[in-house]
């Protein structure tokens, strides 16, 4: 009976009235149906990826980018991934990923007919499994190479072409040299994977990172923050430059001046520029090469004058640059707390112990 009444009423409507009624019914239905959950505007909202789906996620990245991750051969390094099974997510890489932002040596220009032809190109990369302390290097390096005017064009191009995906996991092997909880520098990343029981919570750090996980399920979770005492941001040793402590064996006698600390440091980016020119002086290459403030020749100028002519002066300079000079200019220290300079030092010099004694 009701169906007949409705049919009779519909049949009396004009075409325009019928279309309007259908539009109103559609809008009513659209307002009543459950909405897709996209999460509130909160920093605690991210995405979820089951652990079992990680390999397929990485394979997809590998298809479109040069995939970099910690890989163990003789030691663990950030290297190009040929096989997903090579990836080591438990041991800390011996070196940071800085060679993908400034290679140890790279060409920036060709010399043709006595003129420079700048033609630098950067690969599109994804660094996966980056440790938190290495991600802390990015805001430090960005301040130095991106936020200065003008920015470094080579760093800028490599930085823009590289996606950084970090990882926090209880399976990561931490040793006594790590002290990133004392730094006070917020890490930068495009995505940050936090390992849970059977899934990863993914914190989204940039819009370009969001594009990689847009189809994953939304999830609300707050990643525990690291914290510690004697934050380097708050430490001031400006008036300790002539302290008697610098005459101690640990500060004055142990450093060999080998430069290992600067080689493995995520934020030591001193470099030199050289021209490799052919005998006809018409062709060649201009290159950038890593350098080290711990090598005697670093401050050598014409006339053989060396401004930091002792190992103590060079050692002291590095410490002051890390936690005093850089901070005075950019408001953050240039140390990430990775502990590599201590771990790889032949004399096992712990510069933080020296700093703690200076401020005691």
C-alpha cells in the first residue's frame, strides 16, 4: 500500500522536481554515512605498517629510488641495497650517512677550454633505517649548508633528492658510547618507524614523506621522547678555554692527531676544493674533498704558518666547535651524541667526560 502511495507521488513530480529530490536524498545519505577516519590535526597521528609488510614496502622504494640502508659486510655501513635481506636493523653503522650529502670526493665541474662547466647532478635516494642520532645531524647540517645565504648548491641538491626514513627499535644494539639523550637537538626526518610488537608506527615528518604512506591505516600513538641531564644546549664552556684541565693527560697527551673522529662524525663537513688540470691547462676537473681540522696542514697558510700548530690546540678547537662556537651562532650544538668519535678513537678519548669535568 505504502509503495503504491510513494509511486503515485513520484509520478506526479516534474522532471526538475524529481532531480532536486534525488540530490537532497544523496546529500542526506552522504551526511549520515560513516566518514573515512583521517585523524585530527595532532602530532600523535601517524600510520601503521605490519612487520610482515616491511619487505614489500622496501621493494617498492627500491623500484623507484636508490635505496640506502645499514648493511653488514666486514662492518655495518649505510650502503646501496641490492638485496633486501642484506639490511641490518640492529647494529649501529660504523659511519653516518653523511657521504650521501657530501661524498668523500666528488666532481662539481668540468674544465673545458680553460673554463668551468658546472654540471653537478644528484641521484634520487631513500635512506632507510637511519639511527636517531644520525637524523639529529640533519638540522645541524641544514643550518650550515641550507640556511646560510647563499645555500650550498651541491648539498642543497643532494638534500632535496634524498628521503630520510628513521627507525627506533628495542632490537637496536646500544653501547656505552651513545649519549644522544644529552644533546637537545630535535631530529629531522621524512618518516620515522617506531617498532611495536607486530607492527611499525610511522610518524610523518614531512609532506614528501606522507606520499609514501598515504594508503596505510591511520593510528594515534606518541613516540616516547628521549631525555637526559646536562643537556649540551645548556652547557657553556666559553670561559674554560685556558682551564688547567687541558694540561691533563686525557686532554693533552692522548690525542694522536689522526683525524678519525672527524672522519666518522655525522656533522664534521670540512672540505677543500681543488682543480685537477691537464698539462695543456685547458681541461680537467674541479673537485670537493673531505678535510679535517685535526690534521696539522688544515690551518697552514702561505709562508708555512700553521695557526693551530699543536695537537692540543686542534683537539680543543674541535670540542669548542661542537658545543660552543656552533651553538653561539646557530643556537644548537653540532654534536649528535652518536659516540662514534669516542668509539673509533685509538686512544678512546671521551670528550664528554672532559666537558663534564670542565663544568663540574
